[in-house]
C-alpha cells in the first residue's frame, strides 16, 4: 500500500486528480446501483405480487346448498388442479359430492398492491421509494467530498505545511533550515525551487553579513589608525600654544614642527582617500567575458617584468595552464573580468615588489574544487623572498584591512581591495609564507571562471 501511495504522490496534479475523480465516479456508480437494487428488492418484499388475482369458485353440493371458495393465483401461471376437485372433508373428492354442472369460476383482480399492506409497511415502502432517488445524489456528494479530501491530504497538505513553515522561518530571518519533500509532482518541484531560493538567500545573507562585518572592522581599523595622527596634531598644537606664549620657540624649531604637521596631515589625507577608494571597489560591477588565458598571462607577465626591472628585482613566471594528464600545451579559455583580475594581481605584485630582496615568482594555474559542482578557478600566486607577512595578519585570515602598514607612502589597504574584488568574482584571497620555494610572503588569488 505504501508503494502505491508513493506512486500516487509522484504523479502530476493533472493525472492524480483525473485518477482520483475516476475512482470516485466508479465507487459512486457501484454504490448507487447497489443501493437502488436493494431499495427495489425491499419494496417488492413489502407489498404483494402486483400480478396476483383472486380466483373465486361457486358450486352446489348434494344438499342443494351453494358453496364458494377463493384462491390466490399469479397471472400467467400454468394451469393447476383446484384442491376441491380432488379432496373433501370426508376424504372423498368434491366432484363426487357436488353438481359439477353448477360450477362457476370467476377471477377477481386484487387491485393496487400497496392498498393491501399495513400503515408501517406503507411508510417503509414510501421511504424506500424516496431513497432510490436520494441515494445517487448522496453518494455523488459524498464522493466529491471524499475525492477532494483525499487529493488534498495526499498531494497538498504536507508540502503546503512545509512551505508555510519555511515562510515563517524566512519571515523571522532564520535561513538555517532545509526544505525536503520527496515527490516528483508540481509541489515537489515547487519545494525544490523554494529550497534553491532559500540557499541563494542564505548565501546572499551570509555575504551581506560578511560585508557588513568587514565594513565594521574597517571602520574600527581606520578609527584606530586615525587616532595616532590626530593625537600628534593635538600634541603639536598644544606644544605650539605653550611655546608661543613663553616665546621659547626658535624659527628652526617652528620649521621642524611645520614639516611634521605636514607629514601627519598627508597621512590623514591618504587614509581618507584609501577608504574612499575602497568604497568605490565595493560598487564595481563585473563584466566577465571568455578570454584566452594564455594570452592574458603573456600580457600580464610582460607588464610585471617591466615593474620588476624598474625595482631592480628578478621576476620568474611559471605558467601551468596545460592539460594535467598529458602535459601537452592547450589553449584554455576562462570567463572573467580581465580588468578586475589585472587590478588584483597588480596590487599583490606591488606589495611583493616592496618587500622582495632579489626574486619575485608568479605562478599561473587552473584548479578545480568540487568538480561535481563545476567549480573551476583561475589562480595567480605571487611569492617573494622578503620577510613575509606578519603572523598577526596571517592569523586574521580574511580581515586583511585590519593590518595597516606603517611604511611611508602606503596605506596598507591593498590587500583589503584585492580581497573585495576576489569575492566579487566568486573567489577568494589566501595569504601564507614560504610559498613556491621562496621564504617570503605568498599571496594567492582564486578567480572563479
């Protein structure tokens, strides 16, 4: 029975409804026919045979007295021998005691059969007649109600309850649930689509939450770093007020203080400009297109070789964009926004050029994560032989903008910008030390293609 119900739940709404209606129609037809037949049989049982007649006979006995007898017979019945012709009270046939020539036989019609039954039987008879008309109507109404109830219970009740519970969870901003309904009908497809929508909403909500969290951390980081130059400005302002009042400041000392104030103001301006640039990066719209990965790598390598040469460093480029099984060169095509990817790699390259001692190594590759899900990434790993990333930064994982460089001329927000652009491209940015055989920092970007 469970297998049959499983097959019924897997049917489409149209087929399931048609099957339910046909089953209800067959049941109503059978029950109506059986009910009508039963009512007719009971009516026939309650009343005499409508074809019956009364047969009346009259004759004169041997004493000259007229005698009469009545017998109930059925119209159309085969001829039979009257009892009085064969038997009498003294054991002799009446035909020997009576004058047969005086025999008279007459048939009397009984009349309406219902007139011969009592009041209770007559009421039952009439009620049965009404039932012969009402039973088909009652069975039809009951069949419609049962058909609708059965269809709702087995095809709509459970999925509607699941969808209602899912809507309540979403309304209460709870996306940590799963909507599972094992059926191949329209409601099963709707629940499947709803589950996909929940997954997308959950992912978007998680992304927005991460972005909000990053923005809060960025604001806290910027506020923390603005505190130092503001404190310096306040200190010099107080120092100038006291010194000018006492007249102890020389021209050379005033010039030194002015230079330091200028540097501090320059740093403040650089911080605000970096934050403004970072906000613009969050609003960047990607324009992905299919590109030849080898051609893109070639152009990027040529540009980076010029940057490395100007910095007095050696650039080693390694391209692994080839078939993994045969090792033969190929022309891989990746889908990405070339300008965005170039901007990310350029930020990482500038960071490596600042800290490298002699060598910068860049490795291009195609990596697949979860092949069943079709996740393929175009990766660019830039390594150097410098001091590497601070442990504080590596421990923060994705909180790259929380580490602000104190190097003059750099705000330290390049990693934060690269991380934002990677995430907008469906990828990520990973930092480590000692990558690709070099002792310094290794920044690897993943671009979903």
